[in-house]
C-alpha cells in the first residue's frame, strides 16, 4: 500500500511560459482548495517487544542446586500513544539507527524497524527455598534498515546493565538472531559467546546479518526473531531464556529493477512530495485524495510494478479515445496530462474505466494558494469519478 503525504504549507507561484495555442481560460466556479500538510511522520508507537521466557521463577523452586535463573519484565515504560517524529529525524536514521528517544517503545516504517531500551529484570533464586538471592536489570535496543537494492540486511543491537542487587553484581549475556523460511543467517550471533556486563559499565554492541535470495519475479517472506541468553556464574543455565519475534514479516522480491529489494509489506509505504518543488502536481494529488471522497484513495494505493501495463493504462487515460486529453496552453503554459491515481497503481483509472469518466480539472495559483477548477462547465466534477486528469505544467 502507498500513502501520500504532500509536505509544505505554501508553494511559490508557477512560472508562466508563452504559448501560441488559441484555447481560452474556462469560466468555471472553483471547487476549492485543500491545506497542504506540514512535513512530519506520525508513527504509531507501541510496547517495544513481547518477550517469552522458557521458565517462570516459581517453576525452579524445590531443586537441589544452590541457584537458578529466571527472567521477568519491567512493563512500566511501555506507552502506546502516537508520537510525532519529524521526517528529517527519521531520514537521519536511514543507516538503521533508532530515531526514538523514549524508552520502551518501537516503530515500524516501510523499510525501518527500531525498538529502544526495553527493560528486563533477571532474578536469581535459591532453588531450595524459592527465595530471591538478587536481581539484575538490563535494557535492550535494536534497529533494522532494509534496502530497495539488496536482500541482505543487518540488525544492530545494544545491551546494557542498569543495576544489580545483592548476589547479582554482573550478568553474562549472549544475543543471537533467527529467521524463518528460506532466510539464511549470514551472521547469527551479535558477538562471540557471552559478554559480562556490570551496572554503569560498557554496553555490549553488535549485529546480526540476514539474507533472502528471491529469483527473478519471486517474492519471499521471513519472520525475524531474537534470542537472549542470560545467566550468572553458578546458576542453573536455561538457554535461550528470552526470545521474541518481530510483529511484522519482511518481504524481499525482484519485482522492480534488476536486483532484489526488501520491505515490511504490512506497513503502508509513504510517498512524500514537496509542494514547493512539484507545485500544481502535488496539489492535484492532495486535492484528489481530499475532495474525491467516493473513491477512498486516502486509505492507500497499491503499487503495480509492470512498466508496460502502466504505460498502457497511462495512454488509456491521457491519449486514447473516446475522450483524449486536450491541452490548454493559454491557461496552463506547457500543459500536460497528469493523471491520478498513478498509472503504476492498481487503482489507476486506466485499469478499469474509459477516460471520458475522469474528472478533468485545472489547478490555479490565486492569492497565495492553490485552487482547483473544473475544466469545463459542460462537465461537472463528480466526487465518485474513478480518475482525475489535471492540467499541470510539464516541469511540475
């Protein structure tokens, strides 16, 4: 799915260009404008992870060994509200770094996942009495950046011990990754063996690397998981004793271009346009989503990757019969047909209708804002029209 965001509250007036065409400006009533959104990505944040343990603390009581380990989880820092993160902040994290600043949260973008400071508490107990001997608290953070040009990706992780009490003054922690299906672990463990962590000491940092290898035209999916091994010297080992899987699967395919690329397919893609740069075109798309309420285009568009089919659909909307697009260069200098939904989406009007049913409109810059007009009084704009054809100057 593709979601559209037009960024920028104002855009400069379009440049005028001379034309020798004799068409005249239509005398139509305006359809109105739409306020363009301020740039910014609103992310749905949630509890960072939902870990599982292999044993509950109560299950280890009654044994013969001096001590055993068990894990519990601090769920205090798991807010579920939405939180605004500026697009530039997320863009700055394109190397896979986490753009979050609040602990206990996570987010997914189309090609990015991160969770920050998920807090876990290790408890050491006396197996004869079932009483705690001490606790150690640590936090885990991680992030993944997927690529449009390769099907290999890396997960960066950091683990730090926050505090310890009584018998637990340090923790030995190992961390590794898993993936399902035909996915291959190129590098399974974040670091070799287990690292000994102490409160206030150096954090353990490392990475795991994953790979899918789809054939041309093939699409492969995998679920990525994390396994953590935690113990202290003398404990009864339970390995792995913490595990969780990512909420969304990763898909890699060779549907577009020569190479493979990967996304989180259940996360709607964001297609962002600058109103200052694309002017009438950007306004057309924002207006169509806002005004043409009969089509629900605001819920997202589905990408259609076949370029030959897209070209056929584009011709069907703009150049073929029964109603080919008529340029009006005296109204719009260097006029061109700009269709919405895009020809490279399954919602394209060219996939399901004839162009005479499209809404034909003219965006005009007036008094510091964009206003949309019908092309002709003889053809009113229907809000349930299956497509829009806009008169947009070619540079836009």
